[in-house]
């Protein structure tokens, strides 16, 4: 278990001390939002990808310092698709919503493929989402390189 997973488990166990109750629809809606976010990666459109980001979003990417705010993160994602051959697919492995239904996390795998630069890597991510104004938005994204994930896609 990595540090991000441990922190999230502690966070969600503390959040569940106060029972708020949430509907299955909120759990489904986070899964639906995460699936839509995953599909935007295939479209290679940074503006669409960042529509899922809260304006105060914080990201910890594997190759950049901490990036604060939606606009700064937009610039990172625009760079990800400088070349039309660049790809950044993700998978959604787990989605969980707090008992109050106002916070959730999405865990999965990612790959960054830049064929013209002969650059290829992959790993796992965890994103923390907030439900406000009837929409799920990403508050925090942590991305880590992991060799087992990198080799998983490269061998195909």
C-alpha cells in the first residue's frame, strides 16, 4: 500500500465518523464522471481534460513540482499533447465515495507515450474529488511512476 492510499483511508475513515448518508446516485455519478474524464484522455484535448479540475486543484506529477490551480494544470496538459502522436491513456481501477457523498477518490493506472521523443513511462494515480453544485470536480491529483505498470503497456 502506498502513502497516498494510506492517507486516503485515514481521511475517509475520519469523514465517516459523522454519518451524512449519500445516495447510490452520487456513487454512480462519480464513477460516471471518472469514466468521462478517462475518455477525454483519448481525445487529447487539454481543455476538456481540465474541465474536470476544480479551480483550486493541486497536482503532484511525477516529473514536475507541485502544480497549483486549474490554469497552471492546463499548461501541463497542453504540453502532454504537443505532438499529435502523443498519448496519455488512463484506466479507472477503483472509485469510492465518502458516506456523506461530498468527497470521493478515483484510483487507476496511467501511461505517457511520446513516440517522436522515444519517451514512454507509466504508473498509478489517485485523484480526490469533491461534489459541489451537483458536479464532481478533482481537487487533488497524485501521479507516481511504477515500473510494473510501465512494462504492462509497453509489452503489448
